[in-house]
């Protein structure tokens, strides 16, 4: 879809702990199931709200965002030592084939989920690498997040990642969000 990216002038909203209502740190980390030496990417990292939650559990974490302004705000907040900031479009990631053990996206899948981007995610994941996505569902009421017409429902999201060569292992749809775990 890729309708729009989040406005950096409103980035303080990305630091609101009420976001845990939609996906908690425990749910995200539990579904990633990382090892201490894993190399992981947060796709659409914004100001690093969820990046900071995952960083203590991995060896290296790449915070990927298409907007340098988001990285600027993350720098102001303070970036953990094992996190590198990467300014890139998900359809053109600067990682080698199979370089990453896992990737995740929290509330940004709808911004980049075109075929080229998802094929790129599949390319950068190691065999068995996990891709965890929590995003706003098109079946939601739209109480938060982007307009409903800019979202995928779970079946549409699952179809997109499957078409890119990933296998969906777990999926659940909730009132405003869905979460799925796919692997290469």
C-alpha cells in the first residue's frame, strides 16, 4: 500500500506507552524468540520505541527507517550501543543475502508491504529467519492508527508475505490489530 509515512513532527506520539495496548514488549520479544547473538532489523523503526524493547535480547539490531528525521529524534533520545541506525526503504535494504536472523515491524507494515519490499525481507533473512509483524487491521474500527482504507486485513497481509516466499507459522487478528510470525 505505502500510502504515507508517519509525520516526524508528530514523532512524540510514537513514544506513548499506550502503544503497548496493541502489542506489548513481551508479545513482540516472545514471538521473535531471539538468541543473544542474533542480528535483527526493526523495519520502520521510527524513534526506536520498540527497538529499545528488543535491543537487550539480541547481539545487533538495525533500526531501519526511510526518514532520517526519525533517526535524528532517536539520537536525541539515546540509541543503545548495539543498535545501528539505517536510513533505507524496505524495498532496498543494505544487507547481504541471509544476513539477518530476524526482522520485525510494529505498526508500519501497511507503509511498505509491496511485493518488492517483501521479497527483500525474504532475501535478507537467514534460512529459518523469523519475520514478526504487528499492524493495524483493515477490519478494525480505526480508533487509532492510519485510516482503515490504508490497512491490510490479516488474510491480505498473509497472502502478501506468502507470495514473497515466506511461510506464516502463526497469525491472530484482534479488534484493531493483527500479529503474524512468518519464516524463511
